C-alpha cells in the first residue's frame, strides 16, 4: 500500500482542522480549537484502483506571532493551502506561504482550498480574484468543512495529482 504525507497549511482559523475532521471522521464542531504544533491523522482512500494511506499533517495556523515550521513539510507528497473566504488577509497569507513552502520542499502538488463556502454572503474574496488564481494554473476548490461540500473532492483531487506527478 502506498503512503503519502499531505500537509494542511494556512493562516490561523481557516478551517484546516475542521477539513481534516470532516474528511476523516465526517464530523464538524462549532468549537474552535487551536492546533499547537502539528496534529496527525490518517485515512485510506482508493484512487485509480490503488489503495493509498494518506498521512494528514494538520500544521498550526500562521499568524503574526507564530510562523509555520518548514521542517514539518519535509517528506510531503503534497499540501492543501487553506484560505478562509470570509477573511481576505488569509488569501494574502496563503500566497506568501505557498512561496515559502516551494522554497523549502520544491514544487509538489497542492490545491488552494477556499473554505467556508457555506457562508458565501460573508466572503471578502470575489469571483474575479478567484479567476485570477486559476490563471496561475492552480487548482482552486471551494469547500465547506461545516457541510462537507467539496471536502472529499479536495483530498481525492490532490491524491490524483500526487499519483500523476
């Protein structure tokens, strides 16, 4: 069985932990829990007639006091760059993180995840900005960790990219 390490990267409170919980256990909690350091989960999925064990590294969110440790990313086959659609500054943070991750581990498959699509009326990121991100040849997927919308798709798409890479 193949094992692939996937990291969850983004600003604080973008929904990284909630996305993992929704994907692995199909649960969502309204209670905010700060990730300290890294939290590791596993889930086995089937892609292209192969069983893949995904090792999910949920890294603490980056803020003005705490930077993501690039050493956590070593050995990653791919990563999810998570943005909170209701906070535009998390997109700016994600763009900065993407550059730093690439400098640290090279070009590996990633997906830009625009989370919190269940509350689109509160979004600070508009369709034009999303379209521009797609022009970078980035895969951009809207999700809701709360409703589960797009969550399975994000992990399946990333696993496919890793296998094709």
